[in-house]
């Protein structure tokens, strides 16, 4: 189940990227900003993930700067969902 969640998250991140970034392979080691995700797209993505997976982000994790890279974001969300699967 974790692999399915990670794949879904990667797809949601790719949707939030600017169109030119979506054409390229998603680099899990890059920052959200480097992938073309701005703060508005980040919050829209967080809301969608919370709704889709029935989870709630901790308040301190609601800023794009809270995540070192995309993999950190995926690991965080996977951790939130792991107790429910």
C-alpha cells in the first residue's frame, strides 16, 4: 500500500509543477520550488492530499520551506498515512 501512496503523491507533485517541469522526470532530490511548485500550488496540493487520504498535516509542515526536497515531502505524507492502511 505504501508504494501506491508514494506513486499517487508523485503524480500530485507532478501536477503542481509548471508545465515544462512536468515534461521532465520528477527528481525526488530537488526542492519543490526547483520543480516549479510555488506556495499556492503547494497549499492546493496539501489540501488535495489531506482530502484524498483523510490525513491532516501538522501546522509547522504547512509551509513549502518545511521540506528539504520532494522525497522528504513524500516520506512525511507516507508516515501520516501508514497508520491508516
